[in-house]
C-alpha cells in the first residue's frame, strides 16, 4: 500500500471509531461491523460491513452516517458500502475495548 493510501486507511479507521451504532453506545469499528476496507487508486473507499441483526431498524441511518463521515475525509473521492450478513455478526467480532465498555469482560 502506498503512502497516500496508508494515510487514508488510518484516517478511515479513525473516523469509523467515532461513529457509534445508534442502538449500542460503541463505535461501528470496535463492534466489529466493518469486515473489510479497501481504497482504490482514485482514493475511493470501499467498505464491506454488516449489522448486528438483519432486521436492524437503524440500518439505513447507520450506512448514511458512515458514508457521510468517510466522504468528509480530505482526499477521499467517494465511498461505496456493501452490506453482507455472511458471516453473521457475533460478539466475538467486538474489540476488547468494546467488550469492556459494555461490561462483557
């Protein structure tokens, strides 16, 4: 990964760590909702993510929040978000920080 993409990747992760799931007071990144992040040569960000449940009532809002946040990063030319439920989300995907914040460890 070249230096520009590396800096953008760090900025994307930092930004994702500021976006809280509307129903769980933990960032989407620390919840493990983000499965993959790629940045192409044109500096467009591609995310593969999931929701805690396929019937998440805030799914559209969350995707819009993430898109708005990522596209606000200087240098990012766009954002594409793919939603998947394979593999299904589970608490094992959560960071230790998230588990501690929620009192699960």
